[in-house]
C-alpha cells in the first residue's frame, strides 16, 4: 500500500510527494529510519520513506510519464477526485485517481506480474472497486480503465473493463452488504466465517 500510494502521489500530486520525508537509508529497520518516524510522528501531512522506496516510486513514475499513450490520459484531467454517496442503499466513499476530459475514470495500479494482472484484479477485488466507483461517479463500466505497471519490468498495461468484470463486482458488493447487515449488531469478537469444504 505504501509503495502504491507513493507511486500515485509522484504522478498525480507532485506537491504532496515533495512534502514527504525521504531518509538516506535503504532499510526501514535502521536506527535512522526509526528516528525519522519519531520526528514526524503526529504530522498527518508527512510520511517517512526509505531511499529504496523513493527510488522505486520514481522509477515507476518515470516509466509512466515517459509513455505518451499513458500521459494522454492526464491531459486536461482531474486527479484525486473524492466522492461520497450511496450504492445499493449503503453509504460509500471513493477517490478517483484520474477523471479524463471525456469523463473516463482511470485507476492506477502496480503489480508484480503484469501478465497475470487479470487474475490479480479479481483476486484483489478490483472488480468490486470498479462497480462502486461506476455507481458513485455515475459512469458506465465501459468508461472505467485500469492502468497497471509492472514493478520489475516497468511494462504498462491498459485494461478496459468487461461487463462480466463489472457484474462480478456487483455480486461481491451485494454479498458484502448482506454479510454486513446480517452481522452489524453482533459482537465483532464473536464473528466467524462458515464454509463446508
């Protein structure tokens, strides 16, 4: 999550990126890193990152910003657009990475296996995110696009969304709301999942 956030900010909010504290050490286990954490503790505007994290985020951001096919989505676009609303009668919040001048929603992702991104998208419930965001922003799934970048090879992939993917997200949302409504008044310490194998 830290890596993804830093990558996002490097591209979409360079002013926020510049406010972060980057240590000169590579390891988060070092004394210097832990001292920096203490120094900025309680400051919500500053997070502490290692030199390795900075290098990785800038490498990914540089790959994105050098690719004209990816950069075109930023032309006259809005970035980091927050929204709150209802989906299926329940309150939700979201923040679109990019809303293009034509109204498309672009969500940036990093991955360790670009060839397997479709599987990861289902596994990490990006289909659920797509469904919720399409409903919050009132856009068609045809106007929702993921841009994934491989952390190792820097290979980018532009992924349009199918109806099947969108409906899978809808199904997950229905199940999550049903689960929540059935269990919202129960003691969280007593919560368990049940399944017959």
